[in-house]
């Protein structure tokens, strides 16, 4: 398996950035925001080499946040629901309209135009795949387009978006890799590392289709435990980030791996040219040369 040294990424959903935040996020290769940052901050970040991605609900939009173009689609065949829907992947207290990926032909063009207007490099597509479409809307898609797979249709939208020279960051596109990852520059796992025992995490990560899609950067977003998150990312050749937590571990330079990951029951480690990454979920200390990882602990350590 080819090992790709990971770029760094961050998520931050409040705007504008403070001066301190601007300095902090300028250290990352990629920053995802929910709403556009002020243009001066966009320019400042890009001057440091940071690529900016704007949040987009992949399958639908909220009535209260609709653009003029999106509003023009309501009650046309560009949408799958004739009346607004709530719940599912969306909020329980907000009306949502679901795109028909076949009939909403101008969506890629309009989204690219939106990104160019705010100076962003790409889009973060949240809640991907048909699994996140409300059943009533998905049933309408099947009625309109018998024999056509929703995600295969969505893939054509992604292809159009790439032709608009837009960078694409998908959330869990790996769950339907053949339709999403050919077009993704980045793909996200969310809350996977911190919510499962290590043997399950290791199994999930071992199944990520890295070899089939070597150009995709795999990113791992969590909400607690920086050490475990970054250690896991290092073990598998991805990048990790914990929301609202600043840590020097994001930038730990371990260099090239000196060998394959070593698994010992509920623990794993990997040696690198300049350090070690390890996760120990076992009840016993993990000994790796002169390094001891206590039970329940994870480490990312630069040794030289």
C-alpha cells in the first residue's frame, strides 16, 4: 500500500475569524467554513496557501437559507418534494427541499458561480448518498426515474462540478466510493474514531479504499480526544482534526513510515523516520522499544 503524507485540514463554522483565529487557521492546508468569510480574510488565508471550502448540504436546501436560484426551483421538477420536508439528515424544525439530481441541471454551474463570487476554492458536501434523502423524496425520484440509481445520478452532478474546476470535499463518500470518490479531492470520516472500540476502528479504516483512489485525501473529524484522533490518522496515512481544539499534534512531522502498522490485540503502533504513533485500548502497557504507551492512551511522538 502506498503511503501518502497527509495534508492538514480544519473545520470552523463561526465567522468572521478573530485575528488570533486567522493566524491559527492559516497554518492549515484546508479550511472548511459554514458561511463565507469576509473577502479580506479569504485573501489572507489563501496568501498563506490555505484552500477554502464552503459548506453545502449535498441533497437539499433549507427554505430559510435558499438563494434566489434555489427558490426559483420550488414547485418545479428540479426538486423531489412538492411540499417541504423536515427531519432525517435535516433539522426537525426547518423546512427543506430536496434536489432531483437529474432535473436540477444547472446546480453545478450555480454552485461554482457562488464559490467564485466569495473567492472559495471548493465545496464541502455534507450528508452524501441516497441514505440521507428523506424517504418521501427518494420514492419520488424512483417514480420519476425507474431503473436509475440516485447516487449514479448524483455522480453526474459531481462530474459537472469538477468540469467547473471546483475542489470537492465529501462527507463519507467512501460509503459509496464508486459514485463519489472519482470526483473527490478529500473525503471525511466523522465521529468514527471516538465512538468505537479500537478493533472496530481499525477494521473500518482498513476498508477505506485508499489504493483504488490514491489521489483522495482521507480526513477524520472528531469532537474529542486529540491524541487518539491524530494517532489513528498517522497510523493509516490520513489527517485528523478535533473541532474547536488547538493542538500542535496536527502538524507533527513524523516523516515516512519505517514499516507497516503493527497490531497487537487492542493496540496498534507504527514507526516513522522521525517518530511513532500508537493507540493502546488494551488493559496492558504497550512496549515499543523504549517507548511505553499506558493502557487507554494514544501517542503521537516526534523522536528526532
